[in-house]
C-alpha cells in the first residue's frame, strides 16, 4: 500500500515537464486579462453589429445573418462572465481603440455596399483571428473560461464557413475585390497581434503560435473560396511577412 503511493508512476516525470497554469489571481495576470477580456467582449459586440449590417446589405440572407449576430451576443455575455469570475474589470476603452482601424474599414465598405469586403473582414479575417486566439487560449485558461471558450470556438467555425461559402459561390465576381480587401486589412491584423503580444504572453499565449494558427485557418478558408497556392502566398506576404 505505502509502496504504491511512494513509487513514482512511470509517466509522472513527463507531467513535471508541463508548464504549470498561470496564477489567475495575481495582479499581473488580472491586469493583462482586463485588456484581453475587453478585446474579446468588444470583438464579439462588433461581430454582432457587423452581421446585423450584413443582414441589411443582403436581405435574402437576413435570416441566416441575424442568427449569426445572435450567437455573437451570447459569446459576448460568456466572456463578460469570464471577467466577472476572475474579478477583472474589462478595459473597454482600450478595446474600442484596438478595433478602430478595422471597424472603420468595415464601415466604409458597408457604406459603398461592398458585401465581399465586409464578409472578408468579418467572416474570414476576424473569425480566423478569433479561432486562432481561442484555440491557443483554451489550454492555458482557467477552468470556467475554458468551458466558455470551447463552446464559443465551435460557433466561430460556423461563421467562418458561412463567409467561405458565400465568397466561393460568387468567386468570379468578387475575386479582385477580395484581393484588394486582403491588401488593405491583413496588415491591420498584424498590428493587432503586435499590440496584444505582451498581454497575451502574460496569459501564456505565444505570438508565434497565434500567427501560425491564424495563417493556417485564413489560407485554408481562402483556398476553399477558390484562390491558388501562389495567390495565397502573395496575399499572405502582403500582410504578415
Ligand atoms: C467573432 O466572433 C469574435 C471576434 C473576437 C476577436 C478576438 C480577437 C482576439 C485577440 C487576442 C487575444 C487573446 C485571446 C484570449 C481569449 C479570451
Ligand atoms: Fe463570436
Ligand atoms: Fe463569430
């Protein structure tokens, strides 16, 4: 009996090599979390607003798009609960500034009735960015936030897929527009990643993993839409190189 508790399990040593989870109660963690939590809450709110706007641009798709917008509100409430659970006040002013350039570009495209640009920004770029971030966050999250994020990330795949299917169905008409939208907006994602790098590091999320995960998802989506490998490499080089 005493033997079985003192002799180390053959796999115990590999567990020792795993980095421990961050201290979710430390002041440095909570300070970084106030900005990251603000970003995801604001991101979910803006995703809601963007799908509502798209529903008005594409009346025949309104039912689907309003449904996506509803899911975004649920995500927002989930992440608000994550902040409350850790007793963190989300920094919403920081988060609004964080999204400003991307939000402006979406609004200009929306004013010009450029549906493909709006879909590229919201349903491809932002969704691929959120999927990468949520993926990397899940293994280092507190147990409550992990559950919430696991539920959210499943929905984000549906959103990415929605944009993918629409752009694919209209590929010949929107190919040039997507390329221009990529050129104007992919660099903004790079800037956003740079801005969040330090805080994400406090949460044990690595920038390299975020970029890698994002680029894989983004390129897979655009490949399904209809772009060739050569076009995808050129498009990625315009932003994240
Ligand atoms: C669309 O459905 C959601 C849009 C949210 C955008 C999220 C961007 C995430 C940025 C960075 C960082 C870390 C994530 C941590 C997760 C709680
Ligand atoms: Fe969402
Ligand atoms: Fe989404």
